[in-house]
C-alpha cells in the first residue's frame, strides 16, 4: 500500500512539473528588422529590447531578432520560418514598399499578428497596427528649415536612401514639395548614398571631383549618417560653406549642429517607435485592441534645443 501511495505521489509530482513547464513556456515574438547595422534601425531594436526588459515581458515572451540586411527575399524567408516555428507575433521593419508586402501577407494568411514599424509598405492598413512617423513630413520639416537657411535661393544636391524603400520615396516627395514653393532653389543632382556614412562620403568625393559641388549652396540628405559622410568629404576639400541637412538627430549630428558644421537635423524618435511596436504586438498576442496607427511626430532640432535631444539619447 505504501508503495502504491509513493508511486501515485511521484506521478503527481511529475505531472505537476510537466504542467508547470508547459505553463511557463515562453511565446516567441519575431523582430524582423530590415538591417540591424543601420544606425537608426539598431536604435529601434535596442529600444524594443529595453522596453521588454523594463516591463518584465521577457518572463513571458522570447523576442528573437532577424536581420534581413535589406534583402526582401531574405526577410520573407525569415518571416515564414518564424511562423513555421510557431511565432505568436511579428514586428516588422519592412525592407521595401512593394517587396515586403508578401511577408506581411504571410503573417495575415497564418493568422499571426503583425505590427509594422518605421518603414511603410504600399498599404499600411495591411498591418494589424503600424507604429512610425509621417515620413513625408520629415522631408517637409528638413527642407523648409534648409530653404530658410539658404535664403530661399541656390543650387541644391540631394543624397537619397536606398531606392525603392519607403523612407527614400517619401522623404524625396516631402523635400520636393517644399522646393516647389521656392522657384529660386533648384535640385541640380541627386543619387543614393544607401543610408551609409561611408557610401555618402565616397559619393560626395566623386561629386566634388566631377565639379558638381562647385556652384552648390547646400546638400539635403535623407538621414544623418549620410549627412555626416557628406560633411567629412566637403570639409576635407575645403568646402566648409556648403549647408548640410539630415534626419534622425543622431548624437554625432547633434554635436556637429552645435558646432555649426551642419545646418539642419530633424529628430525621429527611435525609442518611441520601438516601445510602441513592442507594446502593440504584445497587446495583439494577448487579444487586446490596438489602434490601426500610432504616429510618432518628427521634430526640428535647433542649436538651442540640441542638448535636450542629446539628453534623450542618453
């Protein structure tokens, strides 16, 4: 009889252990980033991870980061693999406005909640929630400030992001919206710096060698990394009077703004986007309602407010 009781107790303990392990099994949420080495997207990823840690979400969820390295086919494969492995939710920074739509559709077809972040697709309403900023507005804010710094006239060159990506398309749209309001400002040349400081520096060096910068008054860049690359190339060639504008308000750009080496930067809130995306995907996984859109506004930074934004970056 004692042996029977002992066996029953052992079985109960084993069942309790198994049930407890199952109850404690973490749900996986995939964080599908277009390119982790991209400075701004890296800040979003860090903000997502920090928010999860600060709010105790790591006790219930496992957040797995996927890096598509700006490859739409790779991002689709990563999303499909995450779904196949039982991901409960997906946060996606899309690689391309058109090319990333199949990855979003794969989530919808599988019934897996998907939150878009930072970069748009052709129809953002496909996402269960989209957390980001009005990218056209960033071009408006940047170019308006630069146009005023130019005195409303002069030749301008444009250093763009990767062609086909939503920030490149929409920032270019915003920039040109403002240029149209200034008949004496002309964009005389544009090309892509691929969001990279080194790529932009090399491209600017080539422009200088070709004489494209001889009469230019300013360069408008789609992000701060490229703006800094342009600044370095121009300064190395003694062209310190050319005005430079960027977007993101990265720490180094804010320092250069204070020193007067660049003219304009626009703050894009990486922490706000990352935190909002994680909160939204967790709420969706837990069956809560979330808004279709969570817009995080852009903000023009001035020399007087640069220190305030530096403090936000930590």
